[in-house]
């Protein structure tokens, strides 16, 4: 039963990989650089990020969830419930799955894309399979609480920042003159510093608890994001940011 559930998760992601690569094939490399594609991805990331930040609730339609799950029992029911999990977790998993898929087809090799999706989805399914074999481990897992909301808020901010990378490509291709190197670095720096302050508990989001104690984990995250924010800000003063500079082909460092 656990294997059937895990297989449902893997089948959903691999199916997406086969569908995308089967439709576009080796031309996906060219498609990935097209401004329309980057616009769609940028908008998707922005929508998913705002959803995680609580701007609105984004979930698959009920008919799709019912179709993939329903009230079936046995191995078929477990398989379809695995599909249901993959569908309902789309908001959190789509950006990462998209990155895996894009990396796999970067050289026009659809087999690598499908393999990448299989490994990615297998990693997601493995904890569920392990917990089904050893239910006692469930007692050791962290309980649901405000930490889940904090993880969601940080993820939403990161996705909004990622959206700017794709929109910057559209700006360069279509000459908007709005989202370039300066705008992106200012936004990325501000978001990084905001995450650092959030990790320290200096500002709270709706549904968060007060941070009474800053442990090693929070402090490490805060220092990491604060350092990242300051490093990105240094790019505004002319500091070259290495690989990141390739995101802005029409807007070189001053």
C-alpha cells in the first residue's frame, strides 16, 4: 500500500515530464529562452509566491481532486491518493519541479528530463514510504504549528524574487525599461534582508507566533540571508556578482 501511494506521486511527476518533453522535444531549449515562455514562468512564480504569502487561496478545482482520489480503497485507492497528493501539492512543488525539468532538457535530452523528474518525485515520496513502514517514527516528527506558516512565508518571498529573473528577460527582449539589473538587485536585496529580519522574529506575518527565543537555526538563517542581501546590494555599487550578471544581458554592472 505504501509503495502504491509512493508510485502515485512518482507517476504524476514523471507524467508531466513525459508530456512536456514529448510535446516540445529537443526544441524545448529554444522555447526556454523565448520571452513569452519566460513571461509565463515569471507570472506563475509571482502568483504562486503571492498565494504562499496569503494574498489569495490557490488550489486545484474540486473535480480534479475528486477525479484523482475519490473514495476508492485497496491498492488502486492508494495509487490514486498518491496522485491526489501530487496534484494538491502543486503550489509548493511546481517551481522546483519546473527547475528540475528545465535543467534536464537544457541540452535537448528528453530522457534526462524524465529521469530528473523521477528522482525528484522519488525523493518526495520516500519519506511517506518510510513512515508507512515504521509508523512509530510519526511520533518523532515536529508537530504542526507556526513553523509551517513561517516556512511558507519564506518560500513565498523566494518565489517572488525568482519571478523577477524571468521577467527581466522579457524586459530585455521587449524593451520595457522597467525590470532590469538595478530593479532586480534592489528587490532581491530587500527580500533577503526581510527574510533575515523575519527569521529573527523582528516582524511577524498573520498566523505567526512571537519568537521568544532565537536558536542556532534561526540565527544561522538570519546571518545567511543578511549576508546575501548585503552582497546583492554591493552589486549596485559596481561589484560584479559573477554568474548572476548573466541574468541581465542588456544591463551590465556599472
